[in-house]
């Protein structure tokens, strides 16, 4: 999977997670934003890990 795709997948999962938590806590706007941020960071971490594995 390309690095850009990992970022998009991470953001998608983060947005889904944020939407679920937002519905539960009745604070949609906050949790969707938090979910996107966490998902993007997870996607970046996964893409960097894959790049480091390829260099070894």
C-alpha cells in the first residue's frame, strides 16, 4: 500500500472512531476532529515504519 493510501485509510478509521465516540458522548464535532487527528498520525507512523523496514 502506498504511503498516501495509509494516511487516507488512517484518517478514515479515525473519523469513524470519532463519529462513534461523538454519538456516544453527544459531542460530534470534537470527536470527529480528534479521530481524524489520531488517524492521520497513525497513518504517518505506519508509513514511516514501512519506509524504515525497506531501508534495512
